C-alpha cells in the first residue's frame, strides 16, 4: 500500500514517526507538501499534480494540516477524496474542528460539558454584560484563529477583561470569552483518539506562573489514567466532530470533565513520550483499514 502523509516538513517528529510506522508495517510512505499540490478540477477526471507530475497511485492519505493553511490544505484533502482516495481524517471534519466557534456549538449540542463561552459581534458598551455572562473575572479571552496557546489571554480583573476585549474588537479580531476554571490549576488533559478508541492520554501542566498548559509554551506532560467520565467525554467529542483521529483537550473541574477543544492534527511527540506507546502505528493501522474497506467495496461492486 502507498500512503501519503500530507506535511510541509518531513523532518517534523510526527511526520517522521508516521513514515517509520508505515514502513515497519510493510507500506510505502511518501511525504507530500500540500501547498505544492495543484488541483485539477474537471467533470470526470479530478486529479492532482505534484511538482508538475500527476499523482495516480496513492491508496490513502494522512493529513497533517497546519492551522495557518487550513483553507488550501483541506481543499487538497477534498481533492483526494474526490479521487476516491481514503483520508484518515475527513476534509469536512478538519474544517469543523478548526472553526473554534462552530466546534464548540457542535460539542454543546452533543451535551458535552465545557467552560461557559461567549461570542459577540460587539457593540460599544456591551462588554460588561459579556464578562458577567461567563462568571466574571478572572476569565480567558481567545482569538478564534489562535493555536498552540498563542492568542490566549487571562484577564485577572473585570477592568482588564473589558480593556482586552475592546482592544481586540478595535483590531477587528474575532474572539471568544471563556470562563476560567481555577481548580484546573494550569493543567489540562490530552486524550488521543484513533478510530473510536483512546490510545493514549497525558496530563499537561503549565510552567510556574503560566495558566496555559501547551507543551510549546514550556508545559510538562505526564502519563494519566482517565476516569470513565473523561473517556466518555473524549470519545463523544471526537465522534461529534466526525474525527477518526483527534487530540481532545479537557479540563478537570468540580462539575466533571470540560472540553476545551478538539485537534484534528494532534502532535505525536508529547503523547508518545509521556505514554511510551507507539501511537503512530495505531494511526497507520487505522488508515490501512480504511483503504482495505475501499478495495473490498470496489470488488463487491
């Protein structure tokens, strides 16, 4: 089987591990920079040119699409889908997960717990009511397009919150305002889901004085055993967004697990180091199954 990993950098840990795992299971693995794919859209023969040559023999793709190139990256995944190539993560599921507001609405509709969140088109003078709706200060303000902890601000006081919200709105930046869960203590949980199964989980603790737990911001990861409630929440979050592969971030709170966000291209380095598990092989095994189902259906037809 020939598996394409859609990644802009073959040297990244996650990309390298997926290539290694595919090769160990007897597959050919290629890394394709999705931004160098040209999409040829026509009635009966949609196809892709890569560095000027037509791609014809790909059995499955594993998208590793960065948030900054979601639009073009998902268009490439969609083109592969049009070519009847199976994707480990569906293009539409990536789109859902990348839209923070839309994904929170979907998770809320599924009945999942989450920090109380507010979104507004902003009218001058309405900031105070917005702050009150999410429980007052301290509170968290997030850019909708932010990733890896960037564009996330903790406002300690009502006055600070109003100033930050007003500043973001003056810059025409889209934000959400979110309840601060103090009892989480600057830590969160990342549950890694593959094909409806939790294959690994870690607790990420922010460095001293830092409320964001992201490993990119200096947080530390340790192995954790999830409660039954946490497992159920993580699995429901991934399935609600239609994600076969997902990193589900949640907080431990007095009222149970609260979903922060669901990542459609979760990194492998932190989770593999914390759990000492071969998560990459789980992803390849899942991708194999998708491609084999496609071949079986083609034979039956």
